[in-house]
């Protein structure tokens, strides 16, 4: 499908906000996931390398490590996802810190392929402590992701960056972000999800702080939440009811991995519950012609022995 103009997407979203309708975005690691999400009425579809890993049974955090070239993986996934999506904007996860790309050329290529916008993933924002400091000190810091969002904005692509604190939120908003996504950490739940996370109430406090920082720069920025303990619809409802100025939710594992895990396990269990009640009688092999003759011959021999 062709890229959908940024202006058209934002006009739709502003009407949704005015009508009190939440904006829901979701990650797609396969073409089937994208088709199913669109059938469910999703507003945005985002594809990035973690989608491929989680739908292959690996944790989403695999997308942060050197298991493959993130930007090239997204371009490969485009040929699986873009042809099957009919009307929903599809965004590309872009590794803004990749030192081996010419960013303006990559962004132009993504737009030509049919992507309507971009998101910063993999992101340095998911690293902290000494490792984060090392990235920042060696020229691979979060600022490069901000630069990527600014360059995408100049190309009139929709920009929906992840942020992890108020400072990053301010920087991305100044760079021209259309939708800021408050990231609460790797999603919990399921067989390969994270097991440690902040509480939902902690998320409310952090999202409110990010919202305040964003609105201090620009009032028109759309704000979504993502990740951590916000993994199911009831979690999203809890957050949306308590956070001021929050316009919706973006799910990745929540939108494709967790539903797939539950549905496939349940379907398999249902098949395993089918019984063979009509075959409870004693099983006997069906004999072929040669087998029948052998059995008959054996019976005659036994009879002769008894007679003798």
C-alpha cells in the first residue's frame, strides 16, 4: 500500500480525540498479525525487529542486541506486512543510532516503500546505568534518535517516538514529534515476557510527568502509553482513566504475542479434549489376504497336532 499522508492521519486522530475515542496502535511481527489487527480496527501498525523475535518465541528485548541488523530486518518485514494492510498507516521502527546508515536516504526509502511514519526502535532509552552512559559517551546516544525523528518530520512522515522520562519527552517534542509514546518498560506476562515491572500506579505518576513536559513545549502533541505492566485491556483502561491528557495505548507484545499464546494454547487443549468414545471396543488388526491365509493355515496345523 502507498504511504498515507501525515496530515490525513493527524486529522483523523484529532477527530477521535474530540469524540473521546482512544487511539490504539500495535506492533506486527508477521503479515497475519497485521491483517488481524486491521480487522480489529487498529489505528496504527508499527513493525520493528522485536516483532520478528517475539513471534519466533524469543523475548522482545532480543531486538536490543546484535542478533541482526534492525533496519534491514524492518525492510524485509515490509514485504510481508505492507502488501496485506489495506487502509491502516504502517510505521517503521528505525534504529537511529546505527552508524552505518545515511539517515536521509534510509527515511526516504522507507517512505517510498509505503511506510507512513517512523518510531525510534531499537532505542537506547531501554538501557540505563553504566551501559547507557557508555553509549552516550561513545557517540551512540539518545540524541541520535531525536535527530532521526527531526529528519523524518522534515520529510513529512508521521513521527511517534518512544520516550522514557520528561527530558527525552521535551527533546522529542521540540524535534517535531506528532505522537509521543510514554514507554513503561518491556511488557510483562506470557511465556517470554518480563516478570519484573513497576506498578500501574507508578506508571500513572511517570506518564503524568511526561505529559506535563510535552505540553510545556507544544499543546497539540498526542500522547500514548506503552509497555511494562500495561499489558491487557483492563490495564490500559486503568491508566487511561487516571492519566490527564492521555489519548490512547500502543501495544506490541500485548497486541500479538499475548493473544496468540493464549489462543493457540486454548485451541490445542480443546482438540486434546476430544475423546474417541465410539472406539472403546477391543482393537483388532485388519487382516489382508495373505495374512488371512497364513492364519487359516496355522489353524489347520494346530488341529492336526491335536488330532494326532
